[in-house]
C-alpha cells in the first residue's frame, strides 16, 4: 500500500507539472525588446486568441522591435510588429504605441492584430494555421523592423586623387546628413591646395586652387554594405599669378563643374565604415586667365574641361 500511495503521488505531481508547462504556440516569436512587452506577455496574449498549436521554426513568425527609421523619442514609445507567413511574406505590419504602464495592453493589441489578420485568410480558432498568406493580401507600407536606414550623420576623411592639377593628390574631408528617407546631402572639400603652372614665352603663370563638392545622394543599405549614387557639383576657387612677365599681375576665378558621384561603404563596426568613391565632372562655368604676350591676348592655365576624383575614406557614424 505505501508503494501504491507513492506511485499515485508521483503521477499527480507529474500531471501538475505538465499542466503548468507552457503550451506550444503556432506562431514563433522573434524580438529585440527586453521589456514592454516582454516575450512571455506576448505569448500569453497569443495563447488567449490562438489557442493551442504546434510550434515550428519554419511556420508563422511574429517579429517585433524598435523602428530605427523614426526619431529616438518615437522609437522608444512604440513597437513595430510584423506577422510573417511560412513563405516569408508579411501579412500585417503595424506600429503600436507602447508605454511601460501598458505593457499588457500592448501585448493584447499585438495578439488582436495577429488574430484579425489570420481571419482574413479564413482561419478560425481551433483550425490548423494557413500555409501562407494570399497573394492578393494588402499590407500597410511600413518599414520592416529588421531593415536599417542609412545613418543620420556620417563624417569621413581619406586620400583622394584627381585627374587634373586642380584636385591633384589630396586629403578629402566630408560630412553627410540624411535629410529624408534614403536621400542624403554630402559636402566635401580638399584640405590641400592644388597647383599648376604654364610657361608662356619667357614668363611663367602659376595657379593654386581649392575645391569643394556637394551632392544629393540616394542611399541603399544591403546587409553590411551601403550603396550611394546621385548628381554632384564641384566648385573650385583658383588664384593665378604671373610675376615673371614685364607686366606682372594676379587674378582670381571660380570654376563650376557638374557631374555624378557613386560610392560604396562597408561596415567595420557599429560606428566605423570603410568607403570607396568615384566622381566625374564637366566644367559648366569658368573664366579664363589672359596675359598680353607681344601684344596678343593669350589664354593660360585654362581649366580642364573634365575632372575625375577617386577616393578611399574612413567613415565615422556620428548619429545615431
């Protein structure tokens, strides 16, 4: 009898443990949020609306986290969720306000979105989960919580080589600001002065130049790489002097060139990147230097009609 009583007690204890164990869900959770709502809170809310199911790593997935594409204050006060079917198609994407005092309500709201979305496919509680979302399902156009936008502010420095003496071999400094969506404004400058000279008759004309660039770029992030392309502008400030002539003199001019820029950056760490860039320009506006040579006006050190600049830069993500 004592043995039977011990066996009965063991069976009752095992039954209690099994009944207390969490029932597997038919939707798998992935999240980068430690709290509000926590994974157990979301699992409990899903259990209420979905019932029991068979958890599968290749089935339906509820992914939720912070939206990196919105300002920091809004990012901390909301959760971006996506319900993904076994084929990888997003059935529903929602951004839900979240505060530390309403974590349970946020979890319930996410579960309600999951239930309504599944019911659009004809699913009802107690039936097996659908194999995939219908191709005609319309989802909201909201950024994926797993897709990271370009940084807001990037500072860069590195060597650059120009095809003309105006740019020459230089040290390039750049700053890039993301203004809206994937569109960024990049400003750059060569730290060192370019130089050129031309011998005319018995005299020599010397030129020094500094250049600045500006470019609105469209950026695209793919994994650890970022690609950028767009139109570009180059503005050069030249100073020429001709002290060797009988009538020495000097003068300044501005040269405006238009073209295009492309670049690719590889992420080394969350803050540091290595990038390569290539730019090409065609002179649109630029005055000539003219000297009087034996009574004849002669153009000297004319600006090169084409300019190419290749660069390799170390970039620092200043924000965010």
